[in-house]
């Protein structure tokens, strides 16, 4: 018998512990080498834990939902039991024998059917239901919390519901713990508002020149670079242009010191199934529009699939939040500490504006720059936002560095 230990991967220095989500295999199941066994949620990312060897799972040490630390043992695999995998799975006695996995880890909702979100699995288990009884609406058929609630309310297995903890009337409610990521987001937002003197300045930008440039070159751009030309790359370049002119916007506070960063790492706020994440575009002053668009597209895919790494999310000297993709007209973004400023961009809409004494229609985007008034005065903040506005209304400034 050759036993391989499955351990929690190394976490970053800022992450003390993590939570096991849902085991994809159970005791007695055969696994292949590098097959994903479970996902581990930290307050920043979800990490996948692959099998160190082909074989059969002989023990699950920590059940679903358990709190773990780096290098902690969570399961064991017998690499010599590959051939015995099928009989072991078929015989109920050997599969049920290991006592390492507590009863909490083996409800029917986690042993059959499609994968389920932790909150959904909990609801189904409490109501003696399985994922096989629920049509999942999530990615790859994953059963969501809403799917589970609908199934319970609809009586998908009414004969197995002696007592349901969730009200089945017209006023249902559910109490679930925050995910580690959501709890961390809440903590950082409160920290930012408590420790920073946040003030927001606004301006409007006529997006017509950027739209005209994009329309003129978007087909050729995609053909040459293999990526679509979006608007975010223009905002990133305009922000970098302003940060060079006003270094305080790219600085941070460390105690009684102001740290001026000689590089430009811009965080792009991205909505993911797990919540808001902010992957970092590094050294954007050395990137062209194509480089930026490719990296943003890569981050978008990784965010949707839960593949963002700790390195992707670490650092940053300035951030951009785009509420416009959801239709926001105006907002006051909250600074991402220890940064000192963040740009909020919004939906571009045709609006009536006055030019040279005439009322004309222009595609207008409202910009919002929130800044830490402890180190950034109104002058730098306002002029920095004006520099972004000027760059967007005359994109040639970005080429000429004006």
C-alpha cells in the first residue's frame, strides 16, 4: 500500500486560513492524477486542489465547510488500489466504513446529481433532498441557492419533508454565513471608510472622439491583435496619463509616510460569481491598447471561472471601477486601501450639452474620482480628473504625452 497525502496548498502571507467548499469525490472513489478533488476558498481567491496520484480515496480528514490552514492534511489516497476502485465503490460496507468524514459531510445532497453551491447543498440536505431532484441553473448545471429554495418551496420531494426549516409561504427567508470573500470585502470597505478621509470629485467627458476612433479602427485592430478594441483600455491609458502628471493620485499612506510609487499598477474591479474582485494590470505605462485589452479579457475569463490567482489580486497603486456595464449613471466609488484614489466610470448616454452657445447632443460619460483627502488636496484631484477628461476628449494627447 502506497499512501499519498492530500494537503492544503500554500496560502499567501496575508491569508491565515481557508474554507473547504465541496468534495468532488467520496471515500472509495477512484481518482486520476491531477484530477481536481476539492476547491478551497480564501478571502481572495478559490484554489483548486488536485490529486497528487492516481488511486482510491481511503480517507477524508476534513469535511465540506471545514476551516483549514496551509499544508494541513485533508485526505489520503492509496495509489495501489486503482484496480479495486470499482468493487470498492459498489460494495456499500467498505465505502461506509471510514469514520474520518463526519455525518455532516455525507448528506444525500452531496452524493448524487449535479454539483451544488455550499448554501444550496445545505438547504437540500436539511430537507432530505438530492441534487438529482433539482434542475441546476448555474454554470455547468450547478445547483444554486435559488434552485434549492425553489425546489423546496415547490415540494419536489414533499414526502420526504417531515419538517422544513425554511418557510414555505409567501414570505420565505434564509440565513446563510457570508463567504470568506464577501466577509473580506465588507471588512475592507469598512476599513477604507473608517481610515480614509474620502472625498469625491466629478466631471463629464464627451466620448465622441474615442467612439469615432474605435469605430474607425475596431475591425482592423481585432484582425491584427486578435482581441476586440473596447473602451476600458482608453480609460486605463487616460488614468495612467493623469497619474504621471499628479503622482499623489498614485501614492499611498503608510503611517505618517507618503509612499510615492514609481510604477503604475491599476486594479480593474470585476464582478465574479463569488463577488467583487480587483485583478491588477501591472506596469500599464509600458502597455499599449492591445496589451491592456488582452489582459482585461484574460481577467474576465479567469474571474468567471474562479481561476484568478493570489498574484493576480495582490498589489495595485490605483483602481478603476466600471459601474457603467450595469447601467449606473453616477456613483461614489470607495477607495481600495492602501491606495489613495479610485476612478469610477459610468454608462455613456446621449445628453444635451451646450457648446459654443448651442445645444447639441453628445455621448456623455460622468467620471467620479474618489480620493484620500489626508494626502490629496482638491487641486490635485480636480486637475487629475480634468487630465483624464482631456485625454479622452482628444486621444492624440496620449500619443504625444501632452
